C-alpha cells in the first residue's frame, strides 16, 4: 500500500496549521508602525511614549510614529483606532481610566475595552501623593481621615476635573475609611495645585508630573504616597500602608500599549518583549526617573489580569458614589 499521497497531504495540512504560528512568532514590522495616543503632544505620557517609540524604531529598523488624538475623554483616539488592521503595525497607548474607569462612569461608550482592545504591555506607572499646603494643619493622612470623621464634608479635596484620577482617588479613600469629604473640581492642574498652595482646598492627590513643580518650590508638600511602600524619589514621604486609617489605600496612574481586536497573542507577546528590552536600557531607566515614572514590568497576561481586577475595583467605588459622567 502506497502511503506517500496520504503522508504528503498530512504534511501539507500540518504545515498550513503551523505556518501562521511560525509567522507570528517571527513577527517583525515590515513598514511604519503607528502608535495612537489620546493625549496631547508634550504631555507626560506623550513624552514617555516618544522615548519608547524611538527605541523601538532603532530596534525594528522601521519608523515608529506617535499619532496624537487628544480630546473627548479619549473617545476620539480610541474610536478611530479600534477597527484598524490587527497585524502589529497599529497600536494605541491608553491609560487606566480609558479601560478600567470609563466603562463604569459612562453608561454608553463608543468602544468596549474588553472586546475592542487587546492588551500588549504596561508602559509606565505613576504614583499619586497626598498634597497639602506648606502650612497645612494636616501632617499625615491619618489627620485628614480623623478630621473628616469629626466633621463630615468639613474637609475639602480638589481635582483637575470630575472623573479624573484625583477625584476617583478621593472617592476611594472615603470608601475605604467610611468618611465623607467635599469634592471641589477645577479646570486644570495649575488651578488645582495653586488652590492647594493657598489652602482654598485642604488637599489633593497629585503625581510628580502634575504637582512636582509646586512641591519642589516649597509651596505645597507631600504628606503621603498612596502606595504599599515609599517611593524611591521621595524616601521621607510615608506610604499610606504605614498609616493607621488608610493602610490599603493605593492609587496609581498607568498607561499601556494595546492592539486592535483580533491581533494574535504571539504578535502581542513579541511586541511586549521588544518594549521590555527598550525599557531595560540604562538610558531609558534614567529618562523614566526624570518623568517621575516607573516601568510596571507587566507583560501581556499579567497586564490583562491587572486590568480586570482594577476594573472590578473601580466599579464598586463608582457605583457606591453614584458617579455618572454622561447624565
């Protein structure tokens, strides 16, 4: 019995199945790669992304361009991106709010973060500090919580807009500590931290990028970092984990790289590995420090898990506060 025809057919079938996997495993850009970002040029996330894009361009031997699509709570950029070809040449740099908060603060979104976006890798992590005026009576986060319990809504906190991380972080602190404080929204970060400096509001959450300049000038001070441990650039600022009333209060801002729906995981894994190599270079480590950012070092699977857990956490906070931004 001649088995040659059957073996030939079997070999061809197996080759057809293996070919896509092999091609994906060997993925390498063959043309310009575009990374959409729903932030304006010159912003902190934009500066960090451009540094990474430059490293990827050198590594891949192909141009990697950053396409700024700011505005509309990120809706403009993500909506334009979500149906692009899933071949690894189109990526987007979104932040935690876009994928873990907006699904709960908006009843209707022009995108579905689970269905339309494929996680690739986290890109940066930014710590949030509790900022007060230089002559504030609040010296610790416990002081703030104690005052809020003694006089509900007698303590004010500011944010740079309703629904911002600073606002949501304040809601989270209240939820964890059983307190009620008065939220005061401002138009932008400059107005907000000026108001903190003049004691127009009692406190606000801020990152190094947003509040660091006024802290450095001595007009405001950081009394806590909302984290499990102290931040290396501010070793004298206690972590919330060291407090007695807000041990589990953690607030970070992050951005990550996503691909369009249907982008194979092995392509995403390859891109994630290449980003890791770029971020591991001594030059990039130092540049991130100047931005006040850290590399979260979460690749595809771990990144997806963090997104899922944070989304569930924010859902509880948002629902408890009854916060809706499209009503």
